[in-house]
C-alpha cells in the first residue's frame, strides 16, 4: 500500500466517523427540541433554516481556508469547534443555549467536509477520481444511514444525552486520528522529496471543457434543491412521527429507509459510470425527487410513505453524486470546489425549511402548505436545470 493510499484510507475512516456523529446529533436534535422545549414543525423548520444559512457561508469559506492555509490546519480547527459545540450543548438548559452551541458545531463541520473531499481526491489521475469519489460517497452514506437507523433506539434506551455524548466521543477519536494522519503525511512527503512522478497521458474520452463546466453548473443547481427536500423532510420528521403515532425509535427505523436506498444508489453509480455527463439521468432524477418528496409529506399511510422513500433515496443519490463527482473532476482547487459543493448543500438546507416555516406561519389554516410550497420551489429548480442545458446547447 502506497503512502497516498494509506492517507486516503485513513480519511475514509475519519469521514465515516464524522458522518455518524453529525447525523446522530443534528437529525435527532429536532426530536430533542420538540420534547424538551416544545418545538413544533414551524420552529424546527426555522431552526433548520438557520443552520443551513450558517452552513452556506461557512462551507464556502471553509473550502477557501483549507486551500489557503492547509488541509490539516482546517481539520484541527474544525474538529476543535465541533468538540466545543457538542460539549457546551450537552450542558445547556435553554433553547437559545442549545441553538448557539449547535451553530458552533455546524461551523466546525464546514471546515471538515470540503477538506476531506479534497484529501481523498488529491493526487488522483482523472481515471482514479471516480473511484475515490465513489468510495467516499459509500462510506459516508453507510454511516449516515446507520446513525439515522439506530439514533431513535439510542434516545429511547439511553435518553437524549446520547445524541450529545456519543458524537462528542466520536469527534475526539477523529481528532486523535487526524494528528496521527498529519504526522504520517509529513513523513511520507519528506520521503518522497525529489522523486519523479509520471504524468498520465491525456484521456481521449474526456468531455470538452465547455461540457464539463455545464454539468458542473447543473449539478451545483440541482444539489441544493435536493437538500431543500432532505432538510425539510428531516425537520418535520417529528411531526410526521406524531401524525402516524410512532415513537422516535420506530421513526428512526422507518424514515431511515431513503438513506439506505441512497447508499445502494451510490454503490450502483460507483460501478456503473455511463451516467457521467449524461443530461437525461440528472433530469430524470430531479423529476423523481419532486414527485417522491411530495408523496412522502402528503402520504396518508405508512405504506405509501415507504414506497415514496425508495424513489426519493435513488433520486437523491444521483443528484448528490453528480455534484461531488463533477466538483472533483473539474479542476485542481479541490477544496475550493468542495466548499462550493458543500455551500450548495447549505443553501438547500436553508431555503427549503425557511420556505416551509414561512408557509406554516402565514398559511396556518392549510396543514399541507409547507409541503406544497417546497414542492413548487422544486419545480422551479427543475426549470432552471433545463434552462442551463438549453443555453449551453
């Protein structure tokens, strides 16, 4: 195993741990806010929108910071902020205190994700980038789904303190791994000083720069709309659980299905690459996203909700994969591109819940106003996708 492979594999471990910690904390924080402070769908949606707004700007700047000051500096600061935020939030007895500490945790992860995305793609040939991105997606999606699946059980068995203390322990473990990784990377760099590396021959199957740029722009448009749907869904999960009279534990089992479907989609898209730079696949996934999202939120029974999640997970998988792949495949400033990719996620995290909260605030007489407002917004995003494609052609 080469030094680069060992560095990359360690990054995959850190990435998986980070995904588990952040999903366990942030997804079940909405249940905590409902049970401890009486937050309903409107309040949780507003909280989610605030987290998304901070994430948008912090991730954008986080990618730039990592590119300018170094990956390991960004990781150390990011993990430090997460440790501080999780430790403080576990001791807060007021909603405002928990929210402020959660915002600190949120800023911390904005330094981590763009950096990890760059590290796993660094020094890869154009042919190797799809493999690196594929493994990266599978790792975070697996631990993401596991955290969502077992989170409700942890809450029921050990109480809400588990969503603070377990992620805190995981992040401290990541911090220790990161210091080892930095030391190893520095030693490997010194050992390789002066060695020549072969320049890979040009790939005749590469898309033209103009086509690559078009797909990058379309994926950066589609991904925030995917996260508009995701974070609207996550923020109202406690309300949906109450609607169907299920506990947080059962809610974790049911509403994690789309996460496992997304994981399966990542595996398929990693091994089957004919979707690369094919507009019809991106457009079809966006269309499925719109229909399945509305079906989940408006479902009159659990059976339809489960079926809709299958389509939702598949659509989310291709849209997210497209954004990260085209970001890492399209230039050398990988952490900056990773920052834009994550900022687009933050934008979706903000706009969707904000629109849902506004609809519930100003149209409270319509129980489904939030779902319909976000669905209409997704339709506008679908139109924007076609506008970019038509202009490029």
